[in-house]
C-alpha cells in the first residue's frame, strides 16, 4: 500500500529523501515546534533522520507519516500521520504539523480529513485519537471541526520547551465519522 490522497489544496503522499530541505525549512521555525514534538533548534540532519524514521515505520506498518504536498509547488509544507497503529484494537494516534506560512488556510483541516478517510476506510480502524498540548487553541478547534470529542485532560503531563503542559485527549469513532460525513 502506497497511499496517495488527493485534496483540493494539498496531496498526501509518502515522504521522499528529496523532501529533506522542505521539511527542514518549516520545522526550523520555533512557532511550528511550540506545540509539537519537533525539536528546537531543528537541523537539516534532523530532517534526514526523520525521513529514515518515516521509511522504517512505514515498512513496519506501525506509523503512516505522509507529507502535505502543496499542489502548486510540489513542496512538502507539513506532515500528517497515523502513529502507533494497533491492528488488534483497531486504533491509531493522529498527528500533524504545518509550516506557519500556511496556517489558517484550511490546509491542516483538509489533511486531517484525508487521513481520517485513510484510517477508517483503508486501515479499517475503529478509533482515531489525538493529543493536544494546552493551550493550542487552533489545534483544538481543528479537531472539533473534524468531529473529534474532548475525552480528557492529563494535567502537567509534558515538560516541553521549558514549561509544563496539560495534554488534552481527543478521539473520534468510525461511527461518529460516518454520521458526520453522511450529513455533509
């Protein structure tokens, strides 16, 4: 399976070695790492390591990390993933990051919706969940707009960039996804 998902503004595809420079360019922005697990400062070597990680996990079928390919430029402007895919319990964790230049344009929302299609239809998952570092309001709104429900909060769960963060857990079940999309 080599997923290629076509959207209106972006396409989702496997990350290639040649994407290292594009990944480096958006990941080095501190604003992108603020509420993600992307290290800061970010180096070009980190992009190469990330690409090798993506390839290993893809072949193991445990993580599906896809690049958000800008349709006009062909450059990778972000990633969206289904991580820790558990085939026995039919669930996975959603993750995403997007270059700051493309925030508030509906691109991350499109990527998440495409990944939900992939997860529920192709991987036959029953549940997809996501973690959000509080107070990442934009990410909370994105998940809620895609049908996710806030399921709980783990207080001071993560020490990131020299401060403690609560982690908010969100989830969506396949039947909720179907119900939401049948009305669209």
